[in-house]
C-alpha cells in the first residue's frame, strides 16, 4: 500500500502542477476565465489530497484546527467583500500568503533543527541549500506580510495615503536589508546550537517585518498599483522558496507562476506611469529637479448638472473616463444607469480605462463589471485614444493625473512622459470633481482650463444621480 | 544534494518562462481577477504547512504549522471564491 502511494503521490503533484498552468491559461480570455479559476482550485485540491496521502495516518488535530479557522475567515471575507474594497482584500491576501510561507519555514526549523536539539548549524541539519532557502523564505515572507498590512492600512484609509517623507530612508532601508541578510546567514551557517538558531530565527523574522514596514510606509496612494503587484510577486517567490526547503516541485512551480504574474503586472503598472520600479520604491515623488509650476487656475468654467445633461442629450458618442474617485464615491452603478439612458437615446457609450486608474491593476474593470457594464465597452488606453477626436462628450469621473495634458506638453512636469488619455481632443469634456485640488502628483491640470472643458463640482455619485434625474426629465 | 537543488532550479526557471508566456496574454480587464487568483495559487504553501503541523503535540513547530495552515487556507479558500465571484460578474450580461 505504501509502495503504491509512493508512486502515486508524485504523479498527483505533477497533475496538480499541470492543472495550475491550464487554469492560468483559462484566465487569458474572459469567456474561459471562470473555468480556469475552477481548474486551478481543482489543482489545489489535488495537491492537498496528495500531501495528506503522503503524510498517512498522523495526528490531525492541528491540521484540522488550521483548516477550519483559515477556511472560515477566507470564506466569509470572500463572500462579504465589496468590489470597491478589492485592493484592500488583495493586499491582505498577499500578506497572508507571505506570512504562511515564513511560518512554514520557521516551523521546519523548529521541527528539524531546534526541537530535536541538533548540535550544529541549521545548514548541517537541513542541508546547505534547504537551510539557505528556509532563511530566504522567512525573510521574503515576513517582508511581504508586514508590507502588505501597511498597504492594506493605506488603501483602507486608516493610514495617510500621501507619501510620507522619511528623510534618509534609502540609507535606513539598505542598512536594514544588510542587517537582515547578516542575521539570516548567521542563523543558517553560524549559530551552532538549538537555542542560538531559535534566537536568530526570531531576530530574522522581526527585522524582516520591520523592513516590510519601512519599504511600504513612504509610498503614496497612486503608486499602490505598483506596490500591490510587487507584493503579489513576492508572495509567490516566498512560496517557491518554501518549495526549495521541502524539495517539492508543485510549490516551486506555483510559486514561480505567481512570482512571474506579479512581476509582469508590476512592469505594466510602472510603464503606465512612465516610472521605474526603483523610482517608485526609492525616490520621493516630485523630489526630482522638476517644476510643479503655478497651481492657480484661471478660465475655469463651472456648470450645473442641468447644463451638462443637455450636452449629453445631444451627444451621439460619449466616453466615460473613470478614476479612483469613482471607487471612493461607489458611483459605478449610477454611471451604468446614466449610460443606459444615453444608449437608449441612441448614443454610443464606451469607457476609457487607464492602466493605473484606481488602486490596483484592473480595479476600474472590476467595479464596472460589478455594475453589469459589458466588458466589451471597457477600452484600453491605446484602443480608445484615437477615438477621442471623433467623440462628442468625454465624462471624466474622479480621474485627474491620467488625463493631465502636462504629461505630453510640459517637459518640466513631474509626470512628463506618462501616457495619458487624450480626452482634450474630443469636442467637449465634462469633469466631475470634488474641487480643484491637485491629484496625487500634486500638480495643476491644464485640462480644466481648456475652452472645451466644463467642471461640475461635487461628489461623483451625487452629481451622476443629478445627471440621471435631469436626463430623465429631458427625455 | 546539489542534484536536488539543481533540478529545483531548472523547474523554477522553466516555470517562470511558462508564467511569463501565459500571463502576458491576459487582458487588462482580467488583471484584478488574475491577482486574486494568484493569491489563491500562492496558498500552495498549504502543502508545506500540512507537513509542518503533522505532529499532534503541543510543540512550537506544530503551533507554527497550524498558523501557517490557517494563513494558507485563507488564501486558498478566500482567493478562489472571490475570484469566482468577480468572474461571475464579468459574464453576467452575456448570460441574460
């Protein structure tokens, strides 16, 4: 029986790895995405069953306790979460993934080095490469855990979203990284008795947690898409490192897939902001030698919802450009309601989505999908930009920097070079905004002074509700 | 010993390439479900956590293992469920 199992378990792991890849492949198309997710969850089930078979008859008390508690928390969170809160949710999941990897590596250290009272280094007990990857797993996992918690606090508004200016933060961060690496190497190859290994492992975890906080703390709200993608990637790398500790290929493969996924998203987000990853992590935004210019506005025309509704009534093509303000105001449903009225009147309505609109990759798409907006109407920046010239009305809802023409026209602007949605090329632009206060980049938006731009000041949801009311009255 | 590590590295590097190939093809519309799905997949550390918690005794390693199981299960259950919920919304207009 055990012989047969020993043959079957590796095959089950192989099946699981293949299904993970097929599941991800399903995510490349909207139509097959849901099935892809189901395939990936089947892969997970197979991997868990294989592991339980491999373990054989053991004491299941701790295992059951962990499964029940984790399953309950995860299940309730997944079913309760609002779509507007997805960035926070993903941040927390990144954190618990990283935390799980660090905990596994710590548990292995205790199980095989510290508790048996092994006299010698961790490297001599586990083997050099396994001990080294255990160290990496603890470090990356704890950085991911604390970094994600800080990201969560910022995203949910419990911590200031604006970048904090820690002077000399680069010196502090590189110093902390060096200390963490030093402790890790000493824990692995230096400490030669169980008590010492335990002490250094705790120290490594603590410094890792501190490093995660220091790294994410100074990063501001609009850079969150980059940070959240990077933490996503790290949670995968931590899982792969755990795979090396256990010599388990399913962990290595799945971890690599997640690591690659997060890294690609990080790249896409950086490109969409015309910034490098290093700049996001290590430079304070706007602290380069750039000119933020004059923040005074002239020639701003403020309109009422009634006037805007009349313009929309006449329009035969309308593009909605949503931003983070849409998510904050939870205005996705009323946007859809307005679009439905316009469509019923014969107008063509689509949505122009900037890659970094919102606080995480794809944030706007999920919000609008929740409001039943057909995904065919959600157009990427490169697709929609040539269309603006022939668009009657662009409605900018809670977006600012991603439509700022300074990115194209002012080489001295901190956002110069960032690809933007060229809404100014359309016949008229309606901007719904709380006030004239600058966006994340802290600079003036020349669009608001354009002759074809009109501002409606107010909460996005309230203004849109007024628009819907006016449109209904006009009809 | 080095043999196992080397095989592991081969697997890791090749899997990274597979990941890059597939994920660059995922459209921006699906980037949020991709992240939450990736969250669920990174819950694969559950496999390692099960190993770590296999002894029923009240030892530090078992407690760490049980905590790891809880964290990883949050990812697995929560990640797959919330991804499914989101993807259900993407399809809803079509099904009507």
